[in-house]
């Protein structure tokens, strides 16, 4: 499969987030995806969550989400999925919205939308306001998709309800 490259620079709140060359996202043409294809800058917006949110169970704030992951073109094209399982113990379970909370985030990302998609997962401990990503702050995850297939994912709330997701393969 031929790869097309593009340079993507994102500037948000006066901070350079990405300035690299990324291959194009994979298509759903049933070709095998290798790990080099996952490198790229993707996005999602708040509306993609629909009615998903946190619940309180037995004193723990708990959230499970799965949403489409898109390229950064216009109109947006779905290139995969991203999902989270997040748990936290805020000081006040009834009023956690403005509280800085330490959250265990387990992240799964799939590039591709069929059973040949490349999927990686990993976890991080992040401090977030109300359990949501603070604007302008980078949240990093170390992911693994199998032996020798590690990646770093950085999610940044760039404002206007948009999040940038940068996936970068880590060589061994």
C-alpha cells in the first residue's frame, strides 16, 4: 500500500504541539497494518462522546468511554477508535467537577476500523480537573501492542472542545 506523507503543525494556546512528518492513516482496504502506520496526529471532539460520562460506584468515580478517532482533515474521516476506563477517588464524590483528581486511565487505541486494525493499550496516572483533560496540558500514555510494538500517545485538549491525539512509535 502506498503511503502519502504530510507535515502537520498544531499551535494551540501559543504552544507548539506537533511539528513532524506523519504517514497517512491506513484505509480499510483489508491490507495488513504494521506499527509504523499508527504514527500520526488524530483528533476527537466533545460531541463524539454523546451521552457517555462518569458514574459513582461504591465510593469510586468510574468512567468507560469508546468513541471514533478521526484524522485532522476537513471533512473529518474516521481512522479508528479510542477508548478509556478511568477510575478515581475524589475528596467529594458529589462535587468533583472543579477538584484536581488523580485518575488511573487505561487507554486503548485502534488504527483501522475492522478486524485488521492495529490496537495498542496502556495505562497512566494523570491529575485532571474533575476527571477531564485540562486545556493546554499534555497527557501521556505508554502503550504496547505486543512484543517490540510500543508507542507513546499524547492527548492534548487544544480548546474549542477538540482534543489532539499524537501517536508516536517507540523504537527498540
